[in-house]
C-alpha cells in the first residue's frame, strides 16, 4: 500500500509538471495556441493517464492479493494453534 501511495504521488507530480510544460509549449509563440497542437497535447495526456491508471490498478491488485495471502496464512496458523491447544496430550 505504501508503494501505491508513493506511485500516486509520483503520478500527480508528473501530471502537474506535464500541465505546466504543455501550457508553456502551447503558448510558446506568444500568440494563440494552434488547434492541432492542442489536440496532440490532449491526446498524449489522455494516453499517459490511461497508462497510469492501468499501473495503479495492477499495483492495487497485487497489494490486495498479497494482503489476502498473508491473512489466509495467518488464519491457517491460528487454526493449527487452536488444534494443538484442544488436542489431548
């Protein structure tokens, strides 16, 4: 979960930097922004967002799977401990 939070922070920082860079690029000539250039910036931003969302989903799935494995393992250990306590010696 910590890795997921770190990745979310990284993605947010990249997005903010990307927006700043895009704004500078679009207005670089000092005049009105070119519609084709705007479309390209939007397309690239959308593709990057989709990639980031997939990566976060994969990380979340991995974290949940790992957590369930540990919970199951701990439950099995506790069952073994309970069996050992109730088994006559």
